[in-house]
């Protein structure tokens, strides 16, 4: 195996020389340092990712809390709007009832006035008819100047009493 004519011998010598050169130039230490730096960089990135995840989790919980608060506020607003709508509806019903009562009173008053006016017109017509009839009767029964004076005075007296 240590035969200089054997190609494996020279491959072994080259390999040992290569490894010796690597150790002489501290390549394993450089590689270890590079790997350590890389591992440290990865560790820092993982720590930063963990911090970012925690911040994102905190933001998510904050937004969820705000969403719950907004939902509660929306429910409160809806309940208040329902109460206000019910109050407005009650007020509207009350106003409508009052308006209907007021209009009923006005209609009843108009009817009463119309009845009174009709009654007054009937009385007036009856009085005028009675006066005309009385005048005709008296004219036909009482003649002359005395009859005319008596009729005129009676009509005047009767009008004063009826009005």
C-alpha cells in the first residue's frame, strides 16, 4: 500500500496534503465560524419572527375585542332606535286619536249649528206664514180703516213678541 508506483498511494498523499492545508489555513474554524454566524442569524430571525407573531396575535386580539365592542354598541343603538320608534309610534297614535276626537267635535258642532239654523228657518217661515194668514183673515173679517189699523198694530206687536 505504500508503494510509490501505486496510484492510490498518490491519491492518499494528495488527500492528506489537502487536509493539512485546510487545517493550516484554519478552514474548519472559518467554516465553523460561518456556520455559527449563520445559526446566530437564523436564531435572530426566529426571535424576530416570534416577536412579530406575538405582536400580530396582540393586534388580532385587540381587533377582536374592538369588533365585540362595536357589535355591542351596534346592538345598543338598535335597541335605542327600537325604543324611539315605539315612542314615536305611540305619540303618532295619540296625536291621531286627538285629531279624530277634535274633528268629531267639530263635525258635531257643525251638525248642531245646522240643526239650530234649520229650526230657526222653520220658525221664521212659520211665523211669516202665520202673520200672512192672520193678515188675510183680519182683512177679510175686519173691514175699513179700523181693520187696517188693528191689523198693522197686531202685526207689529206679534213681530216684537216672536223675535
